[in-house]
C-alpha cells in the first residue's frame, strides 16, 4: 500500500536540504527525477520553506520502500546538521501521478 510521508522540520534550511540532496545523488546536486533516488519506490516528492523551517512530503509505493530510503537519509541529515524532525506516515487512499 502506498504511503505519504510528511516531514515538518522547524529550523531546517534550504541549504541543508541541498546538501542532503547532493549526498543522495552522489554529488549530482538536486534530485530531479525518481531515478535519482538511491532506492526504488518513490512516487512523488515535494519540498519547500515554511515560516519556521523546511517541509518535505513524499509518496512512496510502500512503507518498506520509505524505510529503505530513511536508512540512507537519516545519517546524511545528521551529517549536515539538519534539526531532528518528527516524521509522520499516512496510508495513501488515492494517488494521482498524471
């Protein structure tokens, strides 16, 4: 079952997000397509600033796919000093991709 992951990161910055993205893509900069992800299963990704920090929302094919990515992501986030965040995972009822 597809899941929606929501990361509201108070104190997070665009610079930290870009540093993490560069690590995720092996030094190629921002993630531009699903094939840039180091694990399969991503359906969609969106990120941007909030009044208090940074926000990321993904849709994954399954919670297991998300967890494979999280295992890679969390050390990178810690490495660049991204503040700790509370991840929320919700089951997706309807996913539209086109």
